[in-house]
């Protein structure tokens, strides 16, 4: 999953990014509306976490811009405001969810994953594909009754493929889903290495990760 965090308070932004990074979510940080617009202009995001009060304006301004041009990326608003009017205003502007500061980072991650699942069309937290069980929230993958130990990026890669099972996912989309702008020293060869490792760890499962030459990868599961 690739996420954009738009938050100007450094300590809060750093804590959120550390939490999401440990959970395998590739996260870019924008501290102003201008930076956020620049990020959105060059990168597709699965979810955007957007603070309302920013140094150069209101987050709702960016939200309205996105919705007016047909950008339906799920947006979770962060607000220190407690009034019902402010919350209703954010939702009416096109926000998919909101969270009032201060908040528990576990709840933030749970809400982010719920928005991502909804956008991908999977409502259930746990998916069973043949003899493989996948739970994104618990970060658990089991082959029958035995857990499979995956690194955070292997897990993120598997999640993208599972959410798009039966469809070819381009290498570029997979790369963008597991690496952020901070990973400037990583090449596309790294993605191929992660796919090879994932195939090896999933050996014996019902999952097949097929190479679509010149296109990307497709995950299928035997019944």
C-alpha cells in the first residue's frame, strides 16, 4: 500500500510514519498543501491521510480540488476540532473518514486498512485462498496451520497481489506500492528479488504468482 501523509507537526508525522513503516505501508510525507499537490501530481496513492489545519491553508481545500476533478482516492481527515459542524463539513467535502486528535495509532492504522480494503472490494479482514489464509490487520499469513514468516515488504507485495488476484499488476504499480520516495537507492531489480523470495516462501500453497512477460505479475489461487 502507498500512502500520503499530509501533516505539518513533525513529531506527530514522524510517529505515524514509523508506525506505518513497521506495518509495511510505504508512506510519503507532505507538510504543506503545496507539497501535497506536488506529490499527488506525480504519484498515485491508495489512501491519503490529510490534516485539516496546514501552514498554507485548509486540508479541505485540497480535498475539494481532488473531488472536483474526479479523484476518488480514499481520504481520512485528521482534525483537532471537536465540533460536529467541522466533522460534517469534512465529510460533505468528500472525506471518507475522520479521526480526532489525539488518537491511538492502532486505530489510525485500522481505519487506513479498512479504507484500502473497501477500495479494493474486499470487505473481510481475513481471506482464505485454498490452503492459504491471509489477514492484513493481524499481519499473519498461514499455510494450513503453519505461519509463514514474511518481511514487511514481502507482506505488502503479497497484499497488493492478493487484493488484485486474477488480474495482472504492472511492475511499476507493485514497485510504487512497496517503496516510498525516500527509497531513492532502490531499483526495479529489487522488486524481482522480492517476488522470487515470495514465491519460494509460498511453495506448497495454493497460490501461484505468474510472470506476465512485459506486463507484470498475476496471482491466482487453486480451488
